[in-house]
C-alpha cells in the first residue's frame, strides 16, 4: 500500500512520467560525399531526434518519388513521421510540421542556404520553407525563418 502511494505521488508531482514522449525516428538520405548533411543530422540529434543517415547516389530520385519538384530539392531528403523533409529545415519549422500535422507531403528548404542548420556561413536573410503538396501542385510558402 505504501509503495502504491509513493508511485502515485511521484506521478502526480511530475517527477516521473508514465510514458515518456518519444521523438519520431528520422531517416536521412544524403550523398556519400556531403558533410553538411551530417551536420544537419547532428543538429537534429542535439535537439532530441533519433536520426539514421543513409548515404545514396540516388538522392534526386528519392526526392522526386517523394513528390519534391527538382527546383525545390535540398541537399538531403529525410523521412519523418509520414512526411518528407528536404534540405536544412530549421527546428522551429520542423516541430511546427510535426505538431500541426497539415495534410501535405512535406516541406522543403531548397538548395544549401548559408547559415541554415548544418551549413557554415552567416544567414543572409530569411529562409522560405515550402509546403510540398500531395497532389503534385506547385509548392507554396509554408514558413519563413
């Protein structure tokens, strides 16, 4: 009886949680020679994500099959919790996607913008992150960071 009371007290006090919230598993595909993609994976890991990195020479094909138009592709393609995330998308926008769960295929920060997570250099201006539709229509702005 005392043991049950102690466990209930701990749960109610917030000192122990019954089910720890787990971050979704991410799989990141990248060119074998790309180092900035490893930097992005480390950025995500430092923020609590579990990331598996898979080098590939078929990156453009993987992005295309996921519905990301060529001109909106980033330097790596990640799959997380049912979404495709192309490029060096900042954490706030990634968390927004995973929290709001919009009815889209995913998001993309095209290219390799300087100062984005995992990239060197200074950020020259805001980043526009695009929503990738499920129906193949033209991507639209999702967020600006």
